[in-house]
C-alpha cells in the first residue's frame, strides 16, 4: 500500500504519469473518491504516460471512452465513469468486458465503488488478486454479491482511493 499527498492538480497529473511506467497491461485501476478529489486529473496523467495523444475528458455522460495508447505492448486505454451505473452488470452493457483483463489495455474505472462492492474489492486486493483463493475466502453473502459481477471482475486490480484535504491537497492511496 502506498500513500502520497499531492498539492495541486498538476502534481496529481505528474504522479499518475510517473506511475504509468509501472503498468504492464491488463490492469484495472479502480478509482474511488468524492467529486473533485482528483480521479480525472489522475487519469489524464496516466493517459499521458501511456502515450495517449488525445485530450482526456471524463466520460460522465457517454460512460466509456477508449483511447489509443503507445506504451510497449499497451495499445489501449479504456476510461469508464461508473457514477451513473447501478451495478457491475452495467459494465457489460457498455462493453467494458472487451477491455477488462485485456493484456494490451489498461482500464480505468472512476467511481468503481458503484459497480464493485468496496468490501469485496478490498478483500480481493488483500488476497493478491488470485481469483480462486479469493472465492474460497468469501462468506455466502459475499459470494452472492460476487456472482452478480463475476463476469467482469478484473484479474489484475489496483484500488486507488482519493481524498480531498485542505485547499488543493489530495491524498492518494494505492492498494495492491
């Protein structure tokens, strides 16, 4: 688990740009945080680091935008805004399953807690994202919840929490 404090949108952007160098492809970045906490600024920096040339805007109303990337074998960035989605099945409806777990793609889901229950996401990350081990450790209630989103569950997942502090300060916590 890593925590960092950024003091401006520019610093959040640069942190994400630097962070992108650690990505191998196939990751799903589950961004969680309040409105204005830095999720989109982070995504813009990440996209820049992955060689995306287009201007990144939040896909609030279109729900998902796809960009060409140019970073090693990573050739796609899927940017999803789940704020208007009600559950994980909605990800399938918008076509996210075409990108989640694709080794040539990095998928970013803003408001991921709207589609992946946070307590399950946290447990999944603590168990190092080994799906079989994860399923074995679920309670019957958790398994019922998981089965609703199983088809689009990321195999390689990072939970990134954003918290607004004072002024332009943001706390970014990365869980793997």
